[in-house]
């Protein structure tokens, strides 16, 4: 933590030094200022994640080990999370500032805008593994081994083991909900009109075994909503409407899934 404290103190001192020298303040001066972004202690204070971000431009995400003095810096990194055993970290790498700025000026559509990249770093070696064209990312409160993400222009959900880097692909997934303990996930499928291999429904996925269990299914027009796990992950509540009649479209039922049954 000593190194981080020195960095914060040095950055805090910059405005005072500028005041003493009394330079003319204009936009070029403001653009040169940098800010410590959300310093976060993890793993009993051994690892610290923090970002340094300019007023305009690309920032840097740092992973610093206060016990060993090891430090890794990743340009444009953001939203870092370290696994519970302190061996891996997962985060996003944002597109270059100028690329995003130009896309906005050119009035690109949302699906044409530059996308984030999912990254996994090995904290022992500093090796980076990247997954480009990131659309969404789900990380459990307690990061053990797995995260779930989607990529641009695809309806598949990818379950990534950050330890082995193995990926399991789940097709036609509309949404997913991770348990806080990082051991399981509920996901909702939405097959295409001509897809006869995937059923509309909600399923339970076990991260450790890779096993999927059917929870509840219905017709393609059935509605499945958010899922919520209790603290010990022994129960899951969700809502659904299996009645596809027009008059029943505004109705919904709440279900409880426990011990493999609804």
C-alpha cells in the first residue's frame, strides 16, 4: 500500500504545484490532469487494483501486489476483479478514445460503435488473454472460476473458466443470472422461429460440472423473467408466464426452484 499512497499523494500535489507557478489555465492544462480511479483492495490487501485516467484520452489499469512489489499495467483497462484465490483477474479493455470519438462524430449506429474487449490476466506471469467484440459480461459477487459473456452479433452465451480458459457455448440465450457465490447460473433461452433444437425456457447451469438442468419450459411466446438466488444458493425464485393467450399477456406467476424441482 505504500506505493499506492505515494502515487495518490503525488497526483494530489499536482494542482498545488500548478498554483505556486501560476501558469495560465486553459483547456490544454485541464486535459493533462490525471485522476486515480476507484482504488480497490482485494485479497486481504495483497493485491490492489486502481486506474489512472486523464481528463481526456486513454487511461491505464494497474494491478499492484503490495507484498511482492509486482505491478502490471494495462492500457485502457477498466472494471478489474480478482479471483478469490488471487491467481487470476478479469476486466474490460475499452476501445481507444480517438476511435470512439471518431465513431460518435461519424454518427455510427450503436452496433457499429467500437466494442470493449474481455481480458483475463494471470497474476503470476502477467500473461493476458483477450476476447474481442464484447457485448455483455456477468461476473459473480464471489469470483471463483467462471464468468459469462456475450459477443457482438451472436445469440450465444459463453461460459469462461478463467483458470483453464476453457469455454462452454450455450445457444439462443436471452439472459442469464449468476448466483452470488459463483457456483451456478440460471439462463433463459429464446430460440429462433425456425430453431427446433432449443426449447424456450429457463435452465440451471452448474459451473463446476458444466451440467445444465431444465427448470421450466414453455411455448416460444412464453415469457420468462429475472431469477434470484438465496444466500446459500439452495433456492432460486423467478417469474414466468406460460399462458400465451392475448388476454393473459399482462399476467405473470412467481416460481420457486428448490432441490431440482419447481
